[in-house]
C-alpha cells in the first residue's frame, strides 16, 4: 500500500528543493516574467546543485533528466525511486516558479524520453545533456499519431524534414528529441524518436513564442531541412512493428505526465498558501473545527480547494509509485495529469477572485501563478486527451475504436 507521507530518504531532497524555490526562484520570478526570452542567469549556479541532487547518496533523481520506468523484477514491498523523487522535488520547485523550473539546465522533458528508452550507449552520450522534446507540429496538437515530420534512412544516417512548434527550451537545450515517421504509409507504427544535437546543419530555430505565462521558459519553433543525423541517434527499436504501434514512443508520456501533474500541484499549493496568509492578514480566520456548512463563503472555498489539491496530489503520487514499482501506469498517469491540471487552473484563478484587486495586481504573484498554471492543463496532452485515454483504458478499447 502506498505511504501517504514523504519517504524519509527524500525529505532532505524535498527540503533543498523548497529552499531553492523560496530563496532563488521567488525573488527573480517577476523579473523574468517581465523579460520574456531573457535567459535566467541565476540558474547557472543551480546546475551543479541539481546534478548533485540527481546523483545523491539515495541514488535517485531530482528532475526529469533521471526519470526511468523500470519494468524488471522488484523486491517485495514498496519501492520509491526516481519517479517519486522527481514529482516530490519538482512540486516544491514549482511552488517557487513554474517557468524557471522548466528551464533548469539538463532537466528537460527530452531527458525523460532519453531515460525511458535509450540504450546504455545512448545514455552515456546524451544522459548528461540538456534535451528538449519536439512533438507538436503546425498541423496537429494533441493527436501525436498525426506526425508529418519524416526521418528517411540513408545508409548510416537519417534525413529529417519537417517543422516542430511549441518546443520547450528549444533554443537553450543541447539537443532535441524529435518525433518523426520513418514511413508515413505505415501510419503511427512508423513514428520513432530521434536525438538531434544543437548546431546540426539543417536544424534551425526560426522563432520564439510570446506566451500568456511561463515567460521565463523559452518556447521555440524549429524547422528541419535535410537534417542528417547518425542512425545511432534513433531511440528504441528501429524496426517498425505494425501490431505494437508506437506504444514504445508513447511510454515517454507515462513518465512525463505525472511530472506535469507535480508542477500543477506545486503552483496550486503556492496559491493556497499565499491566499491563506493574506486572508489571515485581513482578519478572515480559518477554523477547521467549524462545520463546513457554517463556514463563511471564503472559508468554504478555501477548504474545498485544499481537498481538491490533496486529491490531485495523491493521484500523482500513485502514478509515480506505480512507475517505480514496474506497474503499467498509463491510466493513472493520465488521471493525475487531468486532475492536477484542471485543479491548478481552478485554484489559481479562484484565489485571484477571492482576493479581488489584491490578487489581481502585480504586487502579488497570485496573478502570475494563475497565468502560469494554464499551460499545465494543455501541454503533454490536453484535458480532453487525458479523459479520452482514461476512457479507453477503462473500457478496454483501442484508439481506433474510441476516438
């Protein structure tokens, strides 16, 4: 049975992440919200700290760069590993700032893909690099099977052609994990992921997007024009298995969706904590001994937000715990992402509403958190896509049977 308390071996890690959030992220949060596309130089000093957290004495990682779903045999009892440590520490970092958490060196979503499916040789080459993830294209959003970018084999190389948009850390990362089809006539089964290093001829960052929130994080559009990479940069099995489809590629999402859910938990907790502090200053007391129906409207709303937040947190911990214990967690990963993303949106916007102009003004970070939270219900699969995945898993239907 899952233990609802933070594992003892991760408590120092979680405390360290919280200190970074409070002492490093919060003080510069507004600065980089106003200076979109400016690189947060304060993060450079954190790179070595994050590497130390990833390679600490527990042997567990603090960021997405060390995520790996181990499907091998397990010892009896609860196993808490890299997935659990990642969601716990990232939630604390996002309590400080979501955008800054997304732009930590060597902690990109592409690192999760490398950790999930790379072989030992590839992990040795790319495990220490900062990897972005490039999936979305101008012609599609959440339907990952609609990839139009191609990767055609030419001897010992692949030639990549296509365009990717909304690539988080696309300009700053050392390399990009690109989803492309090796044979579009074979449908989704031919979709593979490839590592393209920064500076490779034919790969060009054509623009940086201006966004509602997470402005500290760069979001790039990248084109690939006859971009040649070594065949050894293909992640996973090069053979096309029509029966298996692209389940191997999709395994990445089973790792990264709980990560995004953890980010949503972090920013939602920040809003709840700050709202409680401000209400206390305004002489609005929260007394948990008062029956819910007798509480004031503000108290009742805050209590409900806390309950929704706890539900999202527990779903996220379960998805991470299942991954650490070698259990298929596709349904639970989507459930945690859907619940946490929706809950974070509701809580952050609701806290702004509760506090009126105090929450809406730039003197407080509440309005920023409400903007930052919106993306957490969109990227890595929208709310609607998560619900569709959960429905398929519950009903035992394939993507072709339930669209």
